[in-house]
């Protein structure tokens, strides 16, 4: 009897995760790769189409952590040294959306251009 309940428990956990809105990949997501190298975003300028959800994969190649932050996009994401961070951006209107690295603001600057 114990084994027959486990599949139900797993299904309940998955349904709960979907109901509370955990980020999931969508086929229509726009995927963008960006890295942090020498306390800079590479590339510094990224582009995405308007009205599409954007998935940004940030690879931190530096030996120190960095935070991907954008006030207009309402995003703050810490990316540990030598690791990856995944950021989901809701669909945006055309425009320029600056972002920066919280720990190296003088050099880690970038912009998301939505067209």
C-alpha cells in the first residue's frame, strides 16, 4: 500500500509546483546566453523580440560572485563564481532595459534591447 501512494504524492507535488507558478521553460521562450568575464558582461548588449518571455542563462567565468541586477526589469539574481544562473524575464514592450553587476558596477554594465 505504501508503494501505491508514492506516485500520487509525486503527482501532487508536481501539480502544486505548477499551481504556485515556479518558472518552467516554454517552447516560445527566447533564450539568450551571456557570460561574466573580467567583471564585465559579454556581450554587453543583448536583443530580444517584444512580447516574448526571455530566458537568460548567465555563466559566471570569474572567480568572484556577481549579481545580475536590473531596476526596470525588477530582477536581482546572484550568480556564484564559476557557476550558472537562470533568469526569466516576462514579456516586455520595445525599449532599452539596462542591467548591471551589483558587485562591479563600474565595469559590469549591459542593456537588453527589446524590438
